[in-house]
């Protein structure tokens, strides 16, 4: 997902589902550690939507949501 518009579209397409977003970066060690768990949650909890956002690509969204550290998992 890249940019504010794509992020909003992804949230809208989730409908009534609870949305969990993994804000991470390719170079972030803790982010790499969390990724397999995040993917397993998306398989286990099909009633929720799981999105991944690379902060280097989605810096505008991360900034607007005040994401201060990587491996951040806000819920909407």
C-alpha cells in the first residue's frame, strides 16, 4: 500500500471489520520478527482486516497517524 489515498481505500474496503495495520520498514529488525506473527493472525482471524504499510512508502499516513516507531500496530 502506498500513500494516503490507498490507505483510505483499504480502510473503506474493510467495511465493518476491525482493521489492524502493521506499520513497518524493510530495514527494521523488530518489524521482521513481528511479520510472521502478523501473517498468522490474518489467517486465524478472518473476521478482521490486516494491512501492511511500509513507513518509507507511506510516510504521509504514518506522519498523520503520529506513528513514532516501527513495528507499530494501530487498530481502526
